[in-house]
C-alpha cells in the first residue's frame, strides 16, 4: 500500500525541536511530507517538501502581524481549504508519527477526548464532504455566529451582531473552528463510519504533558499496535520557552528517546537536571527566540489583561496637567543633552532639575546656558562621595528639598538616554494624561534599544539613528521590564525614588490612581512595596513606552564605559554589560512621529550662538575621547569585540 501524503502548515520562520521531531518522524516512517509556509523557514528536516501556502489560502496581512488567535484561525481555514483541494492527511506540526499511517481510503477522524471532542490535529475528509464545506464556509466568515457556541457565548455573539459590532472570528473562544466545530459537524453525523479512539493519537492528555519529559518515560508503556501518533502539545511548550525557561528532555525520557531515534538535535544545553521531573532547566536567551512568537505572546498578554484587569474611572472633575518636572543626574553627556531636553520640552515637560558631577566635556556649560535661558536648573551633585553615597541618590535627596520640586505638579526621574514615547493622540503628556483617565501615578516600561550595528559616532538625533530594539515580550532577563514612574507631587508618597515614588502614606493609599503604560490599574501590591519591574500582570506598552537608548554607537560606548555608571558606580560597563543589552531582534521607529516638534525646539537652541558653541565643543571633545580610548589596548580590544560580535 502506498502511504498517504501528510501535510502541515507553519506560520513562522524558525522551527523548534518539536516541529522538527514531528516532521522527521513522518519522513522516518516512509511518508511523503509536505510543509506549507508563507515564507522561508530555517531548520527544515531533510526530506520535507516545502510548498507555498499562498497557493491554498493567501495571508490577509504581514506574517508578523498575526496574533496567536489569528494564527489558529488561519490554520483552521487553511486546513479545510487544503482538504477540499488535495487528497492528503492533515497533521499538526506537533503530532509525532509512531508507525506508518496505512489507513484505508476515506475519512480519518479521531477523538481528542473520548466520545466528547473530535480532534483537529489529525484529519482527512473527502473533498465533497458536506461537513468540510460547511465548517470551511463558516470559518471564512470574518464575523460569524456559529450555532455550536455555548449558550452564553452564542447570546453575546448574537447581541453584538444585533448592535452593529459583531465579534471577529479570531476573537471567539479558542477551538471554535477546530475541535468544537468538527465535533458539532461530525460527532452525530453520518459522514464518518468510525472514529479512531483518543489513545491512538492522544495517549498523553494535556494535563499530563510533562510526562513526555519524565526521565522514567511513562509514555512508552501506554503505546500499543493501535497507537499511530503522540500529540506533543507544542503550543504550550513553545510558550513556556517564551516565559524565560526552556524545558529540555533528558535522554531517558520519551522525548529524549524519540529525538535520538530520528536524529533531531537540540542546541547545546547547560543547566542542572531536576531529579524529580527529569528535566534539564535552563534560562532561555531571548536572542534565540523567534520574534514572531514573541510578538504573538505580547499580543496574547495584552488581550488577556484587557479582560482581567481594571481601568480607572474618570474623576468627577478633570484636572489640568500642570507643571511637569524631570529630575536627572549626569556626567559627561554633553553631545546628547540638547536633543533630550528639546524632545521632552516638545511633549510637555516644563522644568528640568539636573545634577552633574566630575564633568569635563562641556556638560556643565551647556546646562548652565540652558539655565540662563529659563529651561533648566542645574546643581553640582552634593552626593557624599567619602561616605560611599551614589551620585543619583545624592541628587534625589537634594531635589525633594528644592522649591522647584514643590512648585511642580508632576515629577519623574529619568536619565539622558531615556525618552518618553507616547503612542496616543498628538504624542504629548497632556493626551496621555487624558487617555489614562487622569491618574496620579503613571509607570512607563522600558524598551531597550540595542546598537543595531552602528559603529561610528554621529552628531545627530539618537532617536533617529537607533530603531533596533528588544521585543516587548521580555520577562527574562528581568532588566528588560524595568519601569520608570511619573507621579503627582500630591500623591500619597513621601520619597522620590529612581524608578517610582516610595514610602506611601498608609492612611491615604486609597487615593492612589496608578496605571501602567496601557492605562490599566497597577496591582495593589505595587502601590505599597518598592517593586520597579513589570510582571505579566502589570506590563503594558500600548499608550506609552520609555525608550531606553542604553548603548548608542560603539564609539560612544567606549566613552560611556570610561565615564562609569551614575548609580551603580562600582559596576563595570564592559562586554557583559553590552551583550546583555544589545537587543536588535525587533524594530520600533514610532517615536519618529513625535520628532518634528523636538527638531523645531532643537533648532531654536542651535540659533543661540553660545549654546551652539558649547554643543560643538562637546561633540569635538567626545570625538577626541573616542580616539584616545581606541589607542588603549583594553578599549581597543573591547571595541573589536562589540563591533565584530565575537564571543569573549
């Protein structure tokens, strides 16, 4: 008997070991295997035939723009179109083949939950199948109301349709057009004479999926001559990697044995074996993950948060934004000051309180001239160096005693490489204030911008030069989800912190109206502790992001290292610091739309002869410093490594 062709779809660019193992198992059992995709894919096992998915069902938008829900819907739509067009067996890319699928001609349908739910992971129906035609037609509807929805969901869908705001197909509950739709059409119908039992393809239930990794391999004893496949629950395994921890199978586990059998290699692993579970646990590097998957993870997180977490109610009286003060500490930031000040003035910051120490590049001269022009108040940093006090802490302690601080309505501590990027309205703080329903505390999560291959220092806007950045879904390393906080001086906090207000007045905590970067209320526990890193519960980017241009050019990084850190003064900014922050997986140029106003303000600064002179001198000092550092062996070696991406 000629074995049937097996077909799958992958909407992405990089395969994990799960998909590779699935494909290799079918090839190893003698099947012709065809993988449909919407573009190039790396890591395809030998013997797989790659085909263009657009020939069956074109994408409606860019592949990176598809959320998890949209990927699932597109896959279901594609599967039904393919089965109508070709005689093939559909297998999800996380289905492992245990033996040749020598099935008789006709439908191949199996139970996922015995007698209750028909699986979509393995399917063959004839092209003229009525059920196939009907489910395909409904799945293709952009705003369908499937009559197999649960009563409450069906009522909601009908009501939304009646009100003129129908629910999009991808927003219906997961599995609507997969297991639930197939169950509706096939369970009690007459098209399928027999349905394969769940143990034939699902010997391991979802809740028991970790057994696939168990060193004692409890899966193999469950297999019989009627076992044709093992569903590996790939989506959940891929999602666990995105949370920052990769689970890798040991050789004696079922997964380990199958990987060896089909010669599927996993990248070199490090870590300790958990003796109880048999898992090798290692921290996953986000650099090794797929940007498409990371974007989908963030989209899914935002969607879940919108449903589960609250937004502020508007106040009875809408207050004005008022005066906004930025407090900052600097050392040798001369070439970058004017852009930073101009930008933040252009979005609504009214005052700057800046502390400097040990500057030799013209930073003080630039700031003092800005003070004469009425934009900045500068102090020599009064930190107590002899007592080990950090410059930034000395600055903040002094700032809260100043008249300017108490005359301000809002205050925020940010550095010269951090830019508030507002994604709502005209990009100003006023529109952010309005869009978030007038909070008194707003946290803005960092987006780390990497070097992006920029070697040479140029005297032009940092915000234009650097667009390569970290993905928004970046729970590990935790550094990537740090946030800074803008708060009203009347909010019930008694201390200005680097990242957030501190020392809450316990009797007035109910007055706190604290939101994240998507305008959602922050968890209660954050209102009274000292936490400054977002979690999956508190993360949000949709309204405002704090762009953190932490590296800049490779040239400027040498000067940054020579200067030292303004807060963690005892920590070296060497190769490790660079590699931990050089994110270039994603791209974000949304801040560019806010730059025309900043450019206008910058040009006004440069029209001032003194300010223009000081800026030019700072640029010249910076360039001379770069040349001097490059002549030193240790800095020359560092430069070579960070510009050639050579591991130490």
